[in-house]
């Protein structure tokens, strides 16, 4: 994210929001998201989603749990963070209980092509 930000978005208003999220990666998630704001505006949601991605880059489950526990519009933050972390780590990163607990689990689960 940092490299893309510098190369493609350094003069964009988005740069400041992404930078806030990246710089907060070592801080407590719930406090940080409360400070950013828990509403669904881009100004609050984007730095919160970036924080989740940066802080929990190797742990999809904890990122999603901390997102919900932070309160507010967790769905918008979760969509952004979940897409990035899911793309990075694949279906294996999603806890099996979360997948199998869905009503349409069998219909939407892709076969393992390993």
C-alpha cells in the first residue's frame, strides 16, 4: 500500500486517509477506529480499513473480529479489509466454521483446485 500510495496517489486526498491508517498499525484497533470515527463516511471508514489491513495483514480472522468489536459501520470497513486480506490469503484464511455456518455454503464454496 505504501508504494502504491507514493507512486499513484501522493497528490490525492485519499493519500492522507491511507497514511492515517498505515501510521496507526501499532495502536489498539478499537481506540483507533473510535478516533477515526465509526460512521460510514470515506473519511472515517478508509483509515479504519487500512488500519485493519496493516495491523492484521497475516490474520484474517482477528482482523474481522476486531473490526466488528470496534463498532459503528463495521460492514463498510469489513468489506474493504476483507477483500484485500481475502485476495492476499485466499479462502483458507476464512475460518471453516464461518464458511460452513452459512445457509448457502455448499452453493457458493468453490472446489479446491490445489
